[in-house]
C-alpha cells in the first residue's frame, strides 16, 4: 500500500512533488488540499504524512512527529501579504484575514508589533478571495494563498510577510513542516522523505523550467523558496516558538517535534541544507532574539 501524503494546493508546495515522485524505492500517493484540510487528514488517519502549517504543528507538538530536513520556508513570500492604503504613515487598525490561515495571521501580528509598534485587530473572514478580503470594512487585508501572489492591489501599500520575518529575525520563515501522528514514524519513511527533499532542492532549476512561472515569481522560486530544514530554519523555528509563548498563545515554549535522530545525521542534514540553498541573501545573518511582549 502506498504511503499517503497530503500536500498543500498552494503553488510553492508543488516544488516538492518532483522530489517525492523521484524516489525509486518509495511508493507515495500524493493528495493536494488546502493547508487546514491537510492537517485534518493526518490527524484523522486519512493520510500517513502531511505538510502542516507551522503554527498548528507547534500548537499540537505533543501529537506530531516532524520529518527532519524537509519543509517549506522562504526569505520572501509573495503568497502572504498585508495590503492597505496609507503605507507606513497610516497603519491599519483592523485587518481582515482568511479564518483558516492562522500561521500567516500570527506572523502578521508579530511583525506589526515588533517592527512597527502597532497592534491591529484581526477580523476573521470565511474566504481566501483577495478581492473580497480587500473590499471588507477592515483597514487592511491579509492576502494569502495561490491567488494572492497574482493579485493586483493597485496603489495600495503591500507588505511581504516573509520579508518582514527575515528582517525581524534574520532567518527564513518556516511556513510548514511534514508531520506524522506521534509514534507513526519509521526509519524507512523518514529517510525516503529526507531523500525526496534533497532531490527537490537539487533539481529546482529543472522544476522551474517545467512549471514556467510568471517572471515576477521566477526570482522567488529561484532564490527565496527553500524546501530543506537546516540550521537557519531551526533557528527560525526557535524564534517562532518563543513568540508563541511571549504572545500568550502557548503556556510554555513548545518543544520542537522532530523525529529523534543521531547527532551525525543531524549534522549531515544541516550541511546539506546550507550547501544546497545558501545562507541569508542580505545582511549579516546575525540573529535578533524576540522581544518579550505582554
């Protein structure tokens, strides 16, 4: 029976499919769903492994095992943008966001407070449609997902949340991790998934040519998208976990739910990730610890 894998139907996650299908010794059956559906399917045993939003993985860390070395992260992220009129001279008091997109909403909350000292109210809306979000009574819209990258906001100010997270922490933002229910991981499955991640990174250029993205997104897929979990991503996750505690989302700093691994494997994974995708494209890469917040 094939290993059932639920991937997001967001375009960045498609970069991982070729790596999964290229594993000769692994039998994978891939489904594509909205991120929250992927989460539900792995929790309900309808798939064996799923790409799950970081916020949900860390909230439910006691129930998940995460695959080391494979995930979805980026330096910038045109698939999650805050849009409003007035720019940095007139910050929004309210933000409409798609109800299911909790990771992006939390990142927006953190960067707005930590970078700009503002705390808008986030208003949940039952749609991902960029135009519908932009036309609500809220001062700003959180545009998320595959439609968002192509949405023309006109003269409105646009803030890339991936870029903002990088400027805050000096690390790439980790949007999702591959997880199984706690105790379901096997050595063979973890190794096959890690090999798939490495293949996806090594053949990124071929995938881009096949996908033929719009020119505006080609740079993102070439330079900003990352499909490995190495030392930079782990440092970013440490900051994210700390913010969950400081912002009263978690009672304590959540554990990192990666499958146990021996030190030699961990070092090899980090070296592979750095070699394949490089360090920060801008700045000195010095970490900035989170600011305690009530």
